[in-house]
């Protein structure tokens, strides 16, 4: 059987970053398209009111989350600070990765959970945190823990929280614009001017219903691409995929607990989906573990 060609982690990082950028362009084009349709159907002044309201509401909401992302994430999983005296290997590993990556040391936390998992949060490297589960600290050896922490440091280095915040702003604007447009059509149902534009109005209504769903699917696709980027960047920091491969294998072999003390809102932050199902699909926040392992094994 012919061996699969080797993959350069530089190529993997570049390829997935371009795919993420392309997906953001799709969201932007949907935003322009729905705005254009609303302009044709509605009064232009009314359209600008919708656009301005949507932008203001979504930016205020997302920025509040953005500047408090680390606090929200830590509070939601009841994480506590990890003292260096008690978690020396955890601290030493992160300090080594900081030297390799040139990043400042994030604040380190631990959460009570028997599963192997970890996440990073914070708006930039100077305001970042890493949190690991007690299960990860107990079940992973030094090399495997380094792989997991390297993955999380990669999210910090790539400004993924900032990147995903931008995506969330755009998705939020489309959702709000669609909602306001649909409500306006309901209240203007008897307007005579609308009767001559029946087909156009119908197109606008269909687009307003489908656009938020479509961009949320794109948002999930971007989330999956960022996981591939973080895997490849971890290999760049550590210069070996072995630790991360073995850690992902251990995660894959675990049975996800029926009850989780994790909010679904922060689940996309984790290295693996805490609520993982047997079959990953377009609604998954993470790519399949087996596929991630196969890619890493070719690096």
C-alpha cells in the first residue's frame, strides 16, 4: 500500500488560514447580498436604520463578551487558579512553550473534570488564560500534556479569540438584520407598494430566513479550520507531533460522560468537543479526532 505524502506544518497552517479567510469572505458576501435585497424591497432610509441598529447592537453585545471572554469562560466551568507549587509540571511546560513561541506566559487554571480536555481564552497574548481539566493532568504524560498545551498556546498566538469575535460580529449583524426585516414585512403586510414587488419580497423573506442559518454553518466551519491551524502550529512550537497525536488518541478512546459541568456556549473553546457525538457533521464545532490524528501523523 502506497504511503500518503508527508505534510509540512507550514503548508497546513497556511492552507487552513486561507480557508478561514475565504469563509469570512462568504459571510461578508451574504451580508452584502441581504443588504442589497432589503434595499430593493424596503425604503432606503428604512434600510439604513436596520443596518445601523444591527451593527450597533451586535458590536455592543460581542465586544462585552470579547473583553470579558476569559472571565466568562473560567466562571462557566468553575475553574480555579493553578498554583505553581502544586502544578509545577503544568507551569514548567507552559514556560517552555512560551520560550519556543515568544509569547508571554498566560495565567494558568484548572477545572474539576475527569475527561481529558483544555481550552485557552483571552483577547490577546497579554490577556490570555489556559485551563486544563484534572483528568488531563492525571491521564497525560509529560509529552502528551506538552502537545495539548502547545495546541492551546497556538490559539493564543493566532489571536483566535479576536478572529472568532470578528466572525461573531458579522454573523450577529446578519441575524439581527434578517429578524428586523422579517418583522417589518409582517407589520407592512397590507402596504399597496409591496404588491407589485411580490416576487422580490418573497426572495427577501426566504433569504432573511436562510441567511442566518447559512452563516452559522460557515461559522462552525471556520471553528473547525482553526482547530487544524492550532494542531499544525503546536507541531511548529514543539517540533514533534507525537505528544499531541497520543493525547488525541487518548481523548478519542474516552467515553464522553453523560453529564458535563461545561456550558455549550464555551464548548468550541476546548481542544475537543466535550459533548462529542459518534458522528461529526456540519453542526460540529470540532473536526473529527481521527482526521486530526491522520493529518498529524503525516507531519
